[in-house]
C-alpha cells in the first residue's frame, strides 16, 4: 500500500485567486478518492494569465513533474475542476495507487496570438527635382573623335622611274593612325640625280616631294593596308654640265602624291609601298634653243620597315 512521504498536498500560492487553491486541493483529493490526511507530498500552482490557466506540479524536492496551460474560460468552479483533473492525472502517474476513473483533461489552450502591429508609416521624402532629360546619342563624328590613334614611323629604299630614267629613291613617313579608319601621314620622298642629254651638254635634276594629307587604314587578319592621297610641296634642283658657263637653279613646285602600302600587323614590321607623283605645273631646263621638260609622272617602288611603339 502506497504511503505518502510528506505531510500534505500544498499550494504554492495561498492568496485568494480564481480558482481558489483550497478548492483545487479538495477537488484533487476527491478525484483520487483520498482523505484529507495524509495527503500527497507534492505541491502545485494554479494561476490565471492572459495566455490561459497555468497549472504546475512539483515533487517534495521541488522537481518539476508537470506543467500545462489550460483554456482560461469558465467560472472559478469550472477552472478549479479542470486544474484538479490535470493535477490528478500527474499524481496518478507519480503514484500508480492513486489511479482511478479520472475524467479526461481539457485540451491545452492555444497560445494567445500576438496583436498584429501595423508597420510604421514610411518616411515622407522631400520632393525631388525632375531628372535632367537624357542627352541625345553622340553623332558619328563625335564617336570617331574618340577612336584611339597611335604614332608610327617608317623608312624604306627602292627605285624611282621618271621618263626613261631610273634613280635610287628613299622614303620616310610618320603617321598618326587608328587600328582601322582615317588618320594622317607626313611623307618625304628623296631620290638621286637623273641625267639627260641637252644640246652639247647635259642636264642633271632631282625632285624631293613632301606630302601631308589624310590616310585610310584597312585592317585584315594578318596585314594592314594604308592608302594616302595628299598634296605635296616639291623641292626641285636642276644643273648643267659641259656648258660655258655651267649653271644650277633650285625652286619649289606643287604635285599630287599617292602612296599605297602593305605591312604586317606587328609593332615592328616590313612593308612594301608604291608611291606616285603627278606634276601639273611643268618644270623645264633649257640652254639656248634646247630645252628639257622634267617628266610629269614619277613612280617609285620601295621596301622598308615600320615601327609602331
């Protein structure tokens, strides 16, 4: 036969509450069919909260046996009965000899839903000025101004043909060009003297053109091609031999210069060029009744190297 180890089933809260602890204790003893003395040694706590009716049972050594929240609805007597049923069930688990026909405990109360808090109003921003209107896209001319160009220099040697005479020729060019597109080039072509029979003597002459003008670069997979067409300022010198006396004269004239060349795409590359000049103003050398018109067309073929740092 089970014998309680403590004096009584006591309440942890003796203040007047709803339900009253004394009423809960009496209902527990009635459910378990126990007399007032001796009572179980456990202690209990029954309190009403906003979330529900809080029920707790602890052992003689303050060990927690059970804890539950019941619905917080009904009269004080109904709440006392509900708490007593729960406490009786826990006590019957601790003391199997107390088990009997216990009424079914009430379901646990659902936790009270937290009030829905509306989010704080968003801060009102001060009115902003209307954004500036987008600028129109740049024209083709503006885009071309942003093309990256770089300097390069080239020099070469070859032969020039004028009339029936050949002469050694040299060329130097500096250019500011993009990888593909329009740039500019300054080209200087020099040659050795050519000599022609004139009466009883000879006339020697040379022309050195300096051209500055636009240059179109076309880029291929392995080669680049440059096409230049520019006006040229030409230095001319003519001198006589076997005459009495021998005279020489220098001056300047104008010509049109065409330069076409091919080169590889590396920074240091070989090139081949064809250069042509056409002279609209005629230059002549004469002695007495004899005269020699300088040829109006000059063609030169040149090979050289190009450096593009």
